[in-house]
C-alpha cells in the first residue's frame, strides 16, 4: 500500500470514529436529499441550483459540487469509504455555508423562527465532527478498514 493510500484510508477497528462518521453522514445525507430530490421539505435540484446561482451568485459548477458532495459524501461517510476525502469535502461545504450565508445571522440557530436566518452554531459542531473524522479515519465497520486490513493480511499482519 502506498503512503498516500495509507494516509487516506488507514484506520483501525475502533468504534468511536465509526460512530462519529455515521453521525456526520446521517446528518449530511438528508441535507443533500433536500437539495437533490426535494425530500424533507427541500427545494429539489432545480430550486437549489436556482437559489445558489441566481440568489447567492455561486457558479453553477460549485453549486452542483455542493449537491454532489452532500449526497455522495453522506453515503461515503455512512459506508466508511474514502472517509477522509468525504469528510474534507463536507467540511469545505460547511465552512463555506457558514461564512457566506449564516455568519451574518450570528451564533445561535433560529429556534423560534423570529429572525431572518440561522446562525453558525450547527456549523461549528459539524465542522468539529468532520475534523475528528478526518483525523481518525473511518474506524470499525467501514470499507476503509476492510481495505487497509486486507493490505495488512497480505503483509502477514492481523
């Protein structure tokens, strides 16, 4: 296994990183489903692309990248495949949304619907979780673990 492959996929059978990545994937995937399919009260692909490109003036390729990152990244995190790459993509999307859209609304979420938008509170928590996933990898019950464990077996490891 190359050093790049090892750096991206290496993980152990620890359940804590697994729980962390599954929680992140389980939270991000529905946001992607809102944007792509209109599920969970979302606007679907056309509505989301229109909002990103017409209202926020984001280039269409970046808007499409957000949708793909949330959907594919969510599935990848749940499966534990290319986990660090998926978490890094999600972190970029989260950080960008926090700065471009949510920072002007302050820190707190809009629990009572009495403000114009949501603050950055959620994004800080989700970014911390993404950072943990990037640092520790996929953990147990993951494709990454199976791939790196298989490489260890070929070298005489467990």
